[in-house]
């Protein structure tokens, strides 16, 4: 005799079939030289599926009841409570042959979903298809970290000094893109001083590019926008 219990509720008619699926979590990888391998992992959560018959009338002599006959509505209400409670419960299958206990299935599960089927072929019974999934308890852990008193203390480095403002050496006005300047110095191909070229003396032009990371941070153009070159910060004076 088999008996099915859901949260201590005995199903009145033992399901004729139960399916238990032990899920796989292994991973298959393909190595360059070794071909395909299988990385073994812990088994996934077990899933249980069965169909339960719930009599609507008390005329089934083979039905089992814990505390006297209960209508199908009693079991449907219990299933609804198990679903909306969001709490796991025990699912037990007791297997007895004669007076000998064969073995038990005892799982903590959650009620994933169930279907209520009313079919004329089932007579005075309501069929319910139930899907359960194994539930494993889990919790967070608190870790206390103890520092070694003999470990050298970290060195606190001072913050780097701020970069000087983008203004020329001889001017109090800041150098900005588009401002007019007087240039006294040598032109270069890039802001890092490469490709030195012509000299400019009291040349009036404009700043169109600024790169403060370079040694020659300002790019000068003519007043009409014609490119000249990159110069030192000390070579420009804002006017």
C-alpha cells in the first residue's frame, strides 16, 4: 500500500503513477586538444509530478481518510493555501508491502503549480495534476575578518598637487579655446614638442586646441583660423 502525504494531508486516493525527475547540472566543454569533456556538478533540484483523484462523494470504499470523509473542496482549499503561503512543506510517500515497510520518499518541496481538471470520464472525482520541486534550505553567513596586528600599516600617500590652471605664464587671464593671444615662441608639430619649426614674435592669433598633458599645451591659429602650431604655455599671453 502506498500513501501520499502533502504537508501531513493524506491524499484519499493514491495516485496510480508518480514521476520524479532528478535534474542535471553537469556542463559539457570542448577543449582545443582533448575534445569534448563533461564537468560533473552537484545534482539539481528534484521535480515530482503526479495526478491526484479527489472524490466529491463518499462512495469509494478504497479511499483513505485521516479523520473521516472530506469532500474534494477540502483538498482544493489545502492546495490553494500551500500555493499562496510561499512556504515549503514536506512531501512523503510511504511504501508498505503487507506489514513490511519498503522505503519512504521524504522531501521538502514547494508547490510549483497544479491543474484542476473536471472530466465526465472521471465520474464523481476531480483530477488534479500536481507539480512539486525540491526545496533546499539556505542562509547567509557572517564572516569576521581579523587583521594581523603585525602586518605593516598601509602607507597613506598625499594627494598630488593640483595642476596649474590653464593660463599662460605672463597673463592672469585663463587660456581657453577661442581666446586671442600674443605668441612669442617657437611653433611645434604636436603638443609634446615634436617637429620644432618657425619662431613667432608678437604674433597675434587664437587658441583652438588645448592639451594640458603635453609639454606644449596650446595650439595657435591665425585670426582667420589658419593653423600655426603648438607652443609652450610661457609663449602665449591672453589679450
